[in-house]
C-alpha cells in the first residue's frame, strides 16, 4: 500500500456494486460446440451465461455486460485470447473482470506462461471436467469479488485517512515512514506526502529531543503502549510543529509488532498561546517586581485575603493572614478608620479603591503604603472581590518630604535673598517677582502682570526693545540696565539671564546703586592714595639719600627713585623682595633682618653704618642708615622706614680733617710752648731793662738833661708796656693749657664779686654801677672765670662814654643746652665791621694808649678760655650804642653731674 496513487482508490459512485449484479459468465470460443458445452455446464451450475465467437465481440460484450468472468479460448479467429485479455485488463471498465483461459487438448502447453504474462487469472486445458470448470469458475469469481470488496474497503479507509483532520503517520520498526496522510504532510509543511515515504521519523525531531524519543519509541514498540504524548517536530521549512500524539503498534499477521502508527494533532497554536500566556504572566510578574508592587485580592464572599509575598512583607506578615481584619489591624491607628471607611465606600460603589496609609509592623517599624484596587462584580453588579496592588512608598514619601523641605528652603532663599529675581516666560507675558525685586522696583507681581510691565520699567521704547532682546536671549554674563521703579526713581542694576528646564527664564538682578556709590568712593580713595603716594615718592625722591620701607618680614614695600636707579629696577620688580633676593650678600641680608627684628621688638630706631660693595655697580662705599619703626593703629610696628646715606665722601673728608686736626693740634701745642717760653723767658731780661732804667732814672735824674729824661721815660714805658704784653701773652697761653682743669664747682657770683671788689678804685673813680642777676655755679676753673669777668667788665668800664657814669649788668640764663652769660654796658660801642676782629690777638680799635690803655689781648684770652669749655663768645653793639658781650658754656661740660644744672632763677642786685 502507499505505492499507488491514493486517488486510484477513490470509489466512483457511478460504478455498480458487484455483489448486486448477477454472476454472469461470458464464454468466448470460435468453436461453437466447445462454447455450447461450456455454456451448458455453467448454466447448469446456476450461472448466467453469455457466449460469443470472436475476440472483438468478447471485448464489446464484456464492456457492456460486465460479466463476472470470461472463459476465453486462446485460439480465436480475429484476436487471440492473450490479446483480448491484455486489452480487457488495460481498460478500466473491464480490468477487474477475471479471465479463465482455456486451450485445446495437449497441443499448447506453452500457452500457460504466456497466459500468466497477460494477466489471466486462470488456465485450463482440455479435456476439462465439468466439475473442474464449474469449481474453477466459481473460485475465480469469488476471488475477484473478495478482491473487489477488499479494494473498496481499503479505498474507504484511505479516503477516511486522507480526509482526517489529524495527521496519520505509519512507520516500520526502525522508524522509517511507510505512510503519511495529506494532513500530516501539510502539518510538516511538506508539499508532497510521497516525499516522506522512506524517511526516518526521527529526522523531524529536534536534535535535543532525538535520543529521548528514540528510547521511548523502542519501549513503546516492545510494550504496545497506547499513549498520548506531546512532541516537537521540525518542519520542512524549519518551523516548529507542536503535536499531540496518540500512537499504537502495527502488527504482522503473526501478531508481532512491526511498526507504529500514530495520530498527530497540531497543538502549535495552543502551545504558542500557552507560551504567550506564560510570557505575559512572567512579564507581569517582572513588571510587578520592577515596580516593587505587591498584589492582593480580597474575597468579599468568603471574607479572605490572598496576597503576594511582597504585600505580606510590606505589612510585616510571613504569609497572608486570612481575614481582612488582620490586615486592617496593621494599619497605623491614625489612618485605620479612614482606610476602613474608604474600603467600605469602594465596595458599596462599587468603585476603585485608592488609599495611602502608614503601616505599623509588629517589630515597630513603620512604612508608607499606597494601595489601589478595582472591584470585580458578579452578574448582579455586586462587588464580590477587590483585586489590587500595593506599593511601599516610604522612601518616595521621605524623598517627597526632603523635596518639600528643599522647596521651602528655596522659597525662603528666593524671598529673602537681597538679589532681584524675576521669573518670566520667553514670550514675556507673565512675570513673577521675588520680594527683593518688588521692594526695589516697587511693583507687585500682580501689578507686573497687569498691563505692559516692561513699558513701565523701561519707558523709553528703544531702550525697552533692547531690554526685551536681552531678556529673550541667553547672552552670557552680566549686563548693566537702568530700570525705572514705580516711584519713578532710576535703578541702576546688573542683570543676568538663565533658562530653566521648563523653558521659563529667570532674570537675576542686583541693585548696583549703593555699589556704584561705594565704587566711586573707593575710586576717589584710590586716587587720593595714589596722589599721596606720588607726593610721598616725590618727596622721598628729592633727597640724595635712599628711602625705603620694609614690611615686618623684611620685604621691600617701597624704594625711592634714587635707590631704584642704583638698583636699575622698577618699583614693581622690587616690591615683596628681600635684600637677599635683590642680590645683597647673605651676611648683609642677615644683619638687616636682625636689625628689623630689633626695631619691631623695641619700637625704637636703629642706626648703622655699613661698608660694602653695591651689588649692581660693584662700587665700594660706606653707607649710614637708620631704620625707624612706623607704628600701625594698634601701636605695633607696621612697617620699617629706612634711609641710607652714602657717606663715603664725608668719611674721606672727616679722615683728612682728623689728620689735619691732629697736625694742627701738634703745631698749636708747639706754638703755645714757644709763646709760653718766649713770654716767660723774655720777662727776665725785660725786668732787668725795666729795673735798670728805673735805677738810672732815680740815680741820675736831673743830670741827663731834658732829652735824656724823656728818652729814659720812653725806655721805662716801653719796658713796662712790653712787660704787660708779655704777661698778657703768658696769660693767653695759660688759658689754653690743660693743667688747671676744674675739679669742683665754681660759684660764678662769688667770682664776680671778687672781680668787682678788685675794680673798686675805678668804680669809685668813674661812679660806675655794676649789677648782676643770679649766676650759676659751674665746673669752671675759678681763675678762668675770674679772667673772663675781669677782662669784660674792665673793658666795659674802660670804654665808657665821656661824661656818663658806666652802667654794667651781668646776667646768665640757660638756653639751648648752654649757660649764656651777657655783660651789657652803656659805653662807646663798636662798629659792626669790627665785631669779629676785636677777638684777634693784639687787635685793638684804639691806638690812643693814653686814653684807652691795653694790649689788645683781653678779648683773645676770653675767647680762648670760653672755647676751651666748648662755648663761644660774640658781641652785639654799634657805635655809641653800648655793647653786650655774650658767651656760652655748654651745660653738659660745665655742670656737676652730681647736682645737675643749677636754677635759672634770676634776680638783680
Ligand atoms: P685792650 O682793651 O687792651 O685794647 P681788648 O682785647 O680788651 O684790648 O679789646 C680790644 C679792643 O676792643 C679794644 O681796643 C677796644 O677798642 C674794643 N673794646 C673792648 N671792649 C670794649 C667795650 N666794652 N666798649 C667799646 N669798645 C671795646
């Protein structure tokens, strides 16, 4: 089976059913006698018999009458029996009719094979026994009828199989395909069922399932298991076929299992639906998991609750408790009543249930839960179940609280920040002003949104256009704007724009009026400062000295131009640098750092002198410097001001002066020695001249004649005058000698009184009046003081005016660190051009020795004594105006260190 076209088995409804036809036999023989005999025999056996003599008649009759059998002679006049058989069997209308060949007696044994080759069904050779003929004919007819019945039955089954909705697959014991119906081929996407014949069924099993199925196949074959199972098959086009299989074994005639036959039902769609369902179920679970949602179901009929693991965990249950009351009990007491009432409302509605509440777990922890459910109604519209989801929103809730706090904080900042904020849409239709903006501009948010706000703030149309352009742009940076406040005041301000995520914009403005004023103020201060600096720098740079400032760390803050020239630098290169950094040697730097530290500590200036080679010029010089503290407002040293003077030349001069001085002192000393010994030694012979000329005069007076008397008189006078000169000269040299240095205080008043007493005769003679104020006691040799008074008061009396009694006043006062004495007379005075000269040795203004005796040494001696004590002497006088001789003694040199300076109180006597 299976090797024939299934269509060939299809029953033709027009075909008469053989069972209902009379069993008719057609006897064909050209020998009338033979034909007659056979017809008689067969007719007698109850068969309907026809007869004809030629092959062509036989074919025509067979087609027409449809006999159950042909008894066909081989030797016929037109067509032989074989030919007739062949034609009969090749005609569909007659092919089922069995043919019994008969041949003449003994002649044609070779006919048998040929007859069989021409599909004849039987062969008999004369002589034929009537019973044999009848039996053979009957057997052949029955066989044909059986065959026909079987053929029809098979065709029915085949038709049934082919039309079956299920696939049918028959395989042999090795799994080789023996039959598949069209449905099976269709299920396997095979265009032709024939293509499957001979192929192993396991070729269609996916590799992974193959071994298992082979094993199952073997065991089913052995055990004749009638089972239903599901398999997966790989179709011709590669797609997968899911089939439900119902199989059983196929047995041979001996009852041995030789293969299996199975019915295949395509369940691919069901499987796919199942897969889709499974996937969507899985997706739902994943979605719930991802959303951290728990599920729950409240059965209102049974009053039970089922809930997912997550929902249970939210409420702190290990697994879902049965009653709604258990769940309600976990809701926070403050929320419980509300939630219960919401639940009732939802059930009664029936309406959606949507609530948020706190859950208080057994362990005391608390979470926020949001639950949403929908009611499921029965046919009467009554809610029988609530199905919903629950979500733990604690963290969102906390986030929300944080956000709420942040929003509050932001609001507080916005309202309190001293910065103008104006929130506006890019089309400039709505404005929201913060409090500062409202305060500065004077407009409320409400006012800003009523009418053309920008026209109020920027009344000038072109300015307004510019402002709008700027507000809509996102130009970076700040921009100066002049807004007009509600009260008309112009508000200078700076603005910047930013765009928010929702496309709105914020203008950030700062009222710059105060800042501008402060800036102007600052600018003025800076200008003043700069001016002061220029002045200071100008002043500091007029001096040839170096002027500079250090900070407390010894870094330069300033250097005057003179110093910068020497360094060959600009001020900016110097500021912040130390001496070391400017090229000074380490020792020099260290020395100044120590001195700066000392100035800072002692707050007193420090002086120094430093010989060194200038770093830039390499010129050696000697520099004298002073570091002085500059105190800050806190009384501490803020900076250290320094001045340095190049004293190289002065030092050189001083040095030469010193050596010249030494030389001079030496020469002076020699001269003094000479003058002293000359005046001293000359006195001796002079005294002889004087003594002997006086002796001559006494002894020979009257004998020398007038001329002699006169000459002798000259000699005596000359000798006396010379003696006077010598004694004055001696006094002069003594005045400079160091021998009689004072050891104790000398009371100047006592000395003056002694001098006045010594002049008593002259005083009386001239009726002079000598007065004095209070005089100090000084560390001066009394002889020296006496000499000075003697000479000056003597002169005051001597150079008196004619006819006027001399008035002399002596006073002393302390001023400028010295005692200044003055001796004033009302004498003849001295012309100013002689004021210097009169202090020279032997310098006299009056040569008339008769009237004004003298040697011209008095003032010279005074000067020598006074200068010896570090003082000086001068005269203030004019002709006929009287004279005041003044001289000073430095207090430092003439005061007793133990008693200090004397009182300066003055009085007249
Ligand atoms: P002498 O008095 O011996 O000439 P001095 O040295 O004392 O020398 O004085 C120098 C001169 O100064 C005097 O010759 C006199 O001309 C003048 N002289 C000094 N004292 C006075 C005085 N008090 N008034 C006017 N002239 C004076």
